[in-house]
């Protein structure tokens, strides 16, 4: 028996040792991990009933003694059936299990046992079929006769096995240290962490479960806010170059663009430049030094973030510094380089593309003032010098390590300004919670003259005509996306999977076209190659999961067909839709869904009606919480396990609590446990 929270699971018991490897897949390696792995629901098996009072169809727990137990084969010998008789003071009842012959050994006559299941009554009599079982010893039951926690597990660990391992860890709860200061716990009526952990796994009743949930949600959101407050403090103390606004040149640059900027674009560019020039932040005398900017530029797909980046980059370059733009993939880096070369064509500024397959020669590297590439840039052997601004496209996480790497390129004691761009429409209030350490610019309006993408919910019986319509578009030379919610077929979910649809469409429907497949289990290289083939028109129809790149521009693609649309968030569907309609041709978005429920249909109808990503994101938040907003790809954005961004009341409470603490002691030195907890987290990954 181990007494340390940081000890590996295997140290808990011999039984736990068997499961250590399998639990690792769930991210659980230590006892602490196990205790902080929360159930996602509870089965109420607390209804302990006397056998005499059993009623057909009711979910009950029966406690008694096994009188008889034996195995037999079903009449056609397909199945092994275990039959038993259990007795309590009021009567006895028959129990049946299938294909679990070992039970006859595990529960021999005379065993005291608790059985939970649904009572079935037919003309043969009353029985319990396949109940969950638990031997009754001295202590409390953990599998029956109570609210039983249910965890999200992999197929290699059963709920029962998990509860058994977890049960062995419960005695260590008292060594979890309390980190929220007492006055905050009192003020916000929070139970202590030990009680919360015990109740979240094995709640006595609804009231204690509610208190535990509140406390643990508060923990997560409080920590998130604290971390934001801290990183803002740290950043303010750093030094970045002061960038001056070159008004005349900027105006000429903007005038030379092939379009007029939207008001939002102008405003965003101005906010960014103002930030980097030190206006509105702590200006240190007349020194050429300001606090580094850390700003998030949010704007729907196609809202024109790249040109905003170009304008601000221009000012940085004119002030004598370099700019780095980092994209998540090579294709996106190339695409950016192409647009930027056009935007800068009237200037003498050199733009360099630097990726794994397109290296910059030393001389080019010296000359290039604006370097576009992937993360490969960060790891360059020789620092680039004089980097004043780093722009990060479509990447929600930017680690501390990466920021340190960046500093190498900025020059002695300096930090570059940081601009992150994202197409995920995070509503402002939410963004302030999530990225409270960042400032925010939003492009809400779209450039004028964008074609409306025709969006339709397609009923199952319209599949054939829709496929015919797609074939017709392909014949005209257009391309199509088919998005599926899963990679592989699933028996239980009944939705189409990418691998299955790929085969079906290839072999049965679109025989004369080239079909591609894209999903998250493929290597990055394979994904890029497939995406590139699609962009180059070598693949006509691309079947993909949600991994399909947000920013990739394929103007020839006019069809976006989404299977199992009800399984995606509205904002996510909107982002998929944004991948078509980028060229001159009319584009279409087809939503296939299991729309038997009116609620589903209403929800999806919002995507048909609205082209406003932010409005759809708000709708998502209201209806289903934050998970959907980021999709599976980016679910790691938030380390929230129990809280959701819909917990608005607690979000406000934690914001207030943090403000109060910072006002009291901005170093947090007065609360060592709290400080340790933040530092622990800071050692892990930071958001952008
Ligand atoms: P995103 O915000 O998705 O990154 P881009 O920056 O790629 O969008 O812009 C999408 C397209 O719109 C590009 O072809 C760009 O040149 C064009 N664009 C940007 N701003 C405007 C504008 N104000 N008017 C017309 N077209 C614009
Ligand atoms: Mg973009």
C-alpha cells in the first residue's frame, strides 16, 4: 500500500497493478491522476428493495444470500446460462446471467451478495436478468446499492474494474492538500477539497454531489483565471521593441490593395499597431522599449485576417525589425506566402518561405524581413535576430517552451510581440475567460460581395438525388468534400464513418473519379500529401473527418457534404461550410443528419439560416456547452474536466476572487499552496 499521491497506480494493490498499463491510455499514471479522473454520470442503484416488494420493470438493488447457483446450456447450445436463487428475509427470486459461467464459482451458495438490475416478470415468474453483482463484506458497497459512478473508459477496462482500483485510492484522499485560501472558501461557500473528491466519486446523496461538483468546477475555473492573471503580470514585465506607426507608408500600402478594407479590418490593424507602439500600455519613458503585445485576432473563415497581419507586419518591418509568421502546416505556409508576396509587391520587402521542404539559404535568410513557415523555424540552429513580431495562424496552443525558443530570435533580453489568429468564433465574454491574458481584436463583418453558400438539411430519402447532384458538379470539373464524424464504423452510434464512406463512394457511387481519404490517424506527411492532391485537383472528392484543415483554400471545391451533422457543433459546421464558396462558382453545403428529433432539426436549421459564426457559437454555448466550439481537434484548448464554459455564474465568481487576491497580494506569497498550484500548472503547457 502506497501513501504517496504521486506514486504509480501499480503501488495501490496487486489488482491495480494489472490495470496500470491500460489506465495509462486514459492519461492516468499516478494515484493523484486517478482521484482527479471524474465520473461523467451516475447510475442510481440506491433503491434497495425487499424481495417480497419487487415490481416488474423497476430498477432495484436486492441484498441477500445465494441459495443455489448452476450453469446450463441454452436449448440450442449457443449460450451458457447461469441460474441462481437469492433469498432475503422476505422471500427469494431467480437470477439469470448469460455467458458468465465463472459466476458459479465466484458466488457459491452461501455468499452474501448485492445485485442491481431491472426486475422482469413474465408468465414463468419474476426474475433479475444480468444484474451487476457485488459481494457484501464489512464496508460500504461501491458497485451496488448506491449512486454508482460511471467513467469514460476504454474497452480494456470495465467500470467495475475501474471502481475497484479507484476504491483502493480513496484512503489517500486526506493527503491531497487544500490550495484554496480559507477566506475564499468561506466567501464562496466551497467545501474542502478532500470532501469534494470523496463525494464526486461516491456521493451519499444529491446534495453532497452538488456541493462536490461546485467545488471542483470552481477549482478549475479559478485556476484558469489565476494562470491568466499571472501570465499577464509576467508579460508586462518583459521588454519588446517599440514599433512606430508609419502613417504615410501604411496608407500607400492600403491604397495599393486590390480591395477596400472593411471597417473591422481597419480597426483591428489600428488596435494592433497601437499596442506595439506602447500606447495604452506601460510606456517606459522615452526608451525604445514597451511591454510585449499579446493579442488574439479572431475572425470567421474568409473575414480577411491575412491582410491585417500584412499591414501590421509592414509597420514592424519599417521600424527595423523582422516578422515571423507560423502556420500549422506547409500547405498553409505556402498559401500565406503567395498572398503576402502579392500584398507586398509594391514594396521592396523580401518575403521568405521556410519550411521543412523549402529551406532558405543563408543569404536569403539575411535578406528576408518577413519569413513565413512552420514550427520548423523555431528550431533553426542559428537565431534569426531582430524578430519584433511573431504571428501564429490557427494554433490554439503555444507552449512556454516555444515562447522561450522565440526569445532566441528576438535579441538580447527582448521578447517579440505576439499576434495569434484564429477562425474559431469564440464569443468575446468567453474569450476573456479563456484567454484573459490576451487582448482581443475581432473581425465580425465579412468583405462585401461574398457569395452565399446554399445550405440544406437533407432527408435520408434524398440521398440518391443529392449524390446525383454531386456527380453532376464533379462532371462540371468541380470538387467536393464529404465529412464524417468517425474514422471507423461503430456498431452503436449508427453514423457513417470516413473509412466506410470512402470505400462505398469509391466502389459504388463515384466510380470514375478519384476519391481521397483524410483522418487523424494518418501521419502528418500523409495528410499534407492528400490535402495537396486535393488542392491540385488530383483528388476530386475528399472524404475526411473533422481534421480537414481550416485555412486551406481550394477555390474549385463547391460541395461540402456533412454526414451525421447532428454530432458536430454549429460553429464547427459553419467552419466546414467555410471551406467551399471561395471561388467564382456557386457552392453548396448539405447536412445529412438523424433528424428524427425536432430539437436536432431546429438546431441544424440555425446553420441554414445564419452565416454568422459568432452567433452560431453563442447558440452552441447555450445549447451544448463549450466542447463543441472547439471540435475534437482543439479540445485540448481547455483543461476543463468538470467545469464548462456554460458555468457563467462560477466564471464570474472566480474572476472576482482572482481580482480580490491580486489586489491583496499580487505575488500570491501569502498563500503558498495556491502559489505552488499555479507554478505546477505553469510548468505544463500555456495557452497561446
Ligand atoms: P481568413 O480570415 O480566413 O484567413 P483570408 O485572409 O485568407 O481570410 O482572406 C480571404 C480572402 O478574402 C482572400 O482572398 C483575401 O485577399 C480577400 N480579402 C481580404 N480582405 C478583403 C476585403 N476587405 N475585401 C475583399 N476581399 C478581401
Ligand atoms: Mg487564414
